[in-house]
């Protein structure tokens, strides 16, 4: 998708999605399930001074971050011409009508 001249920068969307992932219950559950240990070599996460070791959570199916960001711009962060201001009641009715 082409570069946007104005609006929310891609870097901000990427950062927000990353923060969402880092704070997600799904990520926390995977870390807890695996005992904060690498599932390949067994190294355990440690914050001890001089022996810091970090573990991360890997998506087995991979994540297409650029595609995900493109989808956010395509469906959520659209041009103001594709947005309409409504009261809460009218918004709920419109959402139900559209599906």
C-alpha cells in the first residue's frame, strides 16, 4: 500500500500493535505455560544482575506485520470522507443494520 501524506503514521500503528501484543493475555499465558523457559534449549528467563536472559514469544504461523498495518489503514484509519459522526444510539442502529 502506498505512503500516506497525512494522518496517523505507520510507525505509530506498528508501535500500538506491538504494545497490544506485549501486554496481551495470550502472550502472558504462553510465557506462564512454558515456565518462562525457551522451548528449544531450556534456558530460563532471568533478571539477575550480570545474568540477564530474556525470552520472547514466537508466533508459530508467523505474523505479517505490514499486512496487518495495511488492514488497519484500509478498514479502521480511513480518510475522514469515509467517516460519519453519530450519537451513540444512531451508531448502534447503524452497526446492527450494516452487520
